């Protein structure tokens, strides 16, 4: 499975995106942005919980929102989520489940 497919799969479950929108990357990005926008408007607490579980850097998010105050917040948040999930996928592939430890270092 490629990196983008893994991101689509993990975020679709975590943020509860419609299955029909998981066909390709462009549709996924739009669906994620729309879902983030809905969460901002109707269930901000759930958005905060998702951002915490995904491990979005709060200070980075606040800085970007302040710096790009005229841009849609849902787009900024979606980009950060995708960036973080791609980083996690790549780290898992690079280090595997052992965190990059040799057999001697594992215990």
C-alpha cells in the first residue's frame, strides 16, 4: 500500500469520512476539508480531540492560523493533518515497528 492510500485509510476511520470520497487523493482532500469545516462549525470539541490523537503541534497550528488569517482554517488544518499522517507513515516504513532498534537494543 502506498503512503497516500495509508493516509486515506487511517484518516477516513479516525475522522469518519464518507467511503465514497476515498477513491482518489483529490476527492479525499476535499472530503477532509469539508469534514474539518463541519467540525469547526458544529463539533469543535471533536475536532480538538482528533487533532490531539493525530498529534498536531498546537503551537504550529496556532502560528499558521494567525499568519494566514485570511485563508480558510479548514484548509490549513487539513494540510497539517495530511502532513502529519504522511510523516507517521514514512516513519513507520523507515523504522518499522521496532522504532529503529537493533535486536540487542530491544528488551
